[in-house]
C-alpha cells in the first residue's frame, strides 16, 4: 500500500472557453474533496494546459489562480495538437506529483472514475487505464467507427487498450519512463503500454459533452488513427510486400492466360489483359509509394529533433 500522495489532474484545452467554467468548478471541487478526505495531499493541483487557443481560454485559466489554490496553468506558445499538449502537462507535473490523471476538458470522461484510479494506484498499479463500457452518448456512426478503430490498430500490431482513449492515471515512475520516449510523432495511447510496470483498468460510462464543440471531428479521428498505425507499426509496409507478391503472381498468370488465348486464335483479348495488368500495377505502385513516403516523412521529422512543444507560461 502506498502513502497519501500528490495528485495532478492534467486537462489539455483548445478553445474551451465555453466548457471551462463548468469543468474547472467540477475538477477543482473534486480535488478539494479529495484533500479534505485525506486521499491526496494539499499540494495536489488541477493543471489546465492551453494548447495555443485563439479564444479566451488562457485568460480564464489565468484567472483561476485567484479562485482556487488548487489551480495550475500551462500555456504553449502555439497550437501543437492534443497529444503534444497532454504530454506537456504530464511532463510538467512529473516532478511535483506522485501520480497524474489525464482527462479531457469536455468532461465526457466521468470524473467519478478518479476514485477508482486512486484505489488502483494505492493498491500498487503504476498505470490505470479508463475503459469506456457504455458509449450510448455517442452516435451510432461513432460507436461503429470506434470499434473498427481499435480492431484495426490491434491487427496492425499496435499495443493498445480497447475502448481506452487518454483518460488514465500514471505514477511518477511511469511518467519518468514516458519522458524517455523522444519521438516527435506522438501517439500516447500506444506509447503508454510500452512503459510497462503494473497496470489496471477502471470502467466508466461516457458522458455527454458539457459545453462547446467536439475538437475531434471525423477528419481528426482518421488522422489520429493513421498516426497510431504509422507511428507504432511497420505492418503496412509488410502488407505492401504481400500485395506485391500477389500482383506478381497474378501478372505471371495473366501472361500465361494471354499466351493460351493467343494460341487458341483469340488475339483480340490481349489488350484487355494487358491494360488490366498495367492498371493494377500502377495502382499498387502509387499506394506503395504513398505509404512508404509516409514513413520516410516521419523519419525526416524525427531526425530534425524539433521540440514537441514550447512552454510560454506556467504557474502552479
């Protein structure tokens, strides 16, 4: 059993001016309750990370220091995306916190899960994953695509916890281990399981968004899925090799068929076979070039070793 520790709740925010009044009230109140009950130390904080918002998000976060002693804020110099903003908050918290919980500003991840996270942490788990067991608040389309999303990642060889997004608890040693991963192309849902250490899961029901609009429309969801596959797996390149071998086999079969047809006195079919073979080969080549190019592009970005984010302001 662990002793009472310092908790940081990390909340990445991008243009969340509408949602933050309710989100801050709920989370700051929850931390105050946990401190009062003795479950976490008085040094605990809710760390709001402004990911280069263009509305009044940072002004609201800055004002929270006058409202609650449990409020902390971190501002990135520009928009770097959800994964980078989340990582910035986690790495900023790791030196002050015994454990950090990440949760989105829309509060679709039920804050009641925090109690379950703490129970598992004090029982010895270094990583606790929040797993959604009820997605009735999502549209039918989003539920279907979410299931397909996790199945695809698993088939591609990505280590991922199904129905887990980015709501999780990580201990200080897990955060220190995460800091050792230096890649620029971030996919935290795949990186965190690579950290190892004892882990556990806590199930919860997904809630309706409290305010504002979703920051993950279909286009961004697809981009995140592609980022996960190409950042964590080389299986797409191996699939290209398999397709190439299949096409080679079909090409040889087409040549044999062409020879047989010509020998049987039907030379008019030769152009159909030739055109079909050329079209298939061109399609495969373009697909292969595109996928390999995606990996080459990621290698290019990694070798530059540019900072994943730059902190403009931080208070705690």
